[in-house]
C-alpha cells in the first residue's frame, strides 16, 4: 500500500510570487549588484536564508518568469526590462512593461488570451480552472491569488473584474510559410516602421525597427549584420 505522505503532487510552472512581490525581490538584487551579476550565495546571505530556502528559490523563479532577472554562470542579473521599470524614464512606458511582464509566464498568457476583454471568473472558479491547467491542489489557491494580484498591479483588471486586452503580439510561426506570405502582402501596403520585439531565453529580448518599404538589398545588409554577431 502506498504511503500518501510520500506522494508529492507536481504543478506546471507558475509564479509562486505575484508581480509586485517579484519586483520588490528584483529591487533587492539591484541594490546589491546594480547592473552587475550577483551570485545566489551572496543574495542568500543578504536575505539571511539558506540557498535552498523556498523564499529564495521561488523568488528567483518568479522573477525570471516575469522577465525581471536572468541567470548565467556569473549569477543573477536584472534584465533591461526590470531596470526600466525600477528606474523609469520619460521615453519608456513603464506601465506597458508591467503588462509585458504579466504576459510572459506561459500559464498567465494562456489565461489572458482566453479572457481578455471579458470578466475574469471569480476566484473560486479561477482556482478550479488552474487545477485543470495543471496546478496542484496544494498550490492552486496561492497561484490564483498571485495571478489576480499581478493583473491588478499591472492595471489589467478593474474593479468590475473586467480583464483588459493583452499587449503581446503573436508573430508568425517560422515553419508556417503561408503565414509569412500573408503578413508580407499586408506589410507592403503600409508606411512607416514596424517595431518587432523578440523574447529570447532567460528573460532577455531583442528589438528592431524596420521600415515597411524596406528593399531586398537593405534586408541583405541587415542579414550580414546579424551574421557578424553569429560569428563573434
């Protein structure tokens, strides 16, 4: 007979802490390291906890899922997104960045896409939905509260429980030729610039602003530039 005490129910990946708490965690890292990387051991010492303590490991995991920090061999470092949120400038819309953060965790993005422009289900119903999405029985209550609190902090959920539209754009699948052809025909008829943002690994991102009327020769120049980075 199986001992139920030894059974550990696993959840799909989700932010243990909400966006507000994750930003506070990220601010702590900024105070310790600024723009540099910081070893997890130093962060643990500052928090006066063991390196395997849940408050530390879950704090790092949550902040990474929101795209606020990145991990490398050198340690933990703030992403450009996090630095602009914590140190806003007139040129950058920090509120839009907060919304981007909320849409980065795959589970959050899925729920936002499903309910955007509608009333979000009540907390009990939402908890049941998360259970069906792979959140464990033990974790679903906390996961539900973190999701709702994150939406409210990013001003995506109003007092009537109406969820605003998300801001992330769905880009064509690189394996789907038809989707590229359809988009390219639309682009040729537009003027101005197309601002394209690509989410990379570890919360990093790349962005490029391309004129809609760019020529094949000019595209070739851009490709050569990217090849330089590839070879470096």
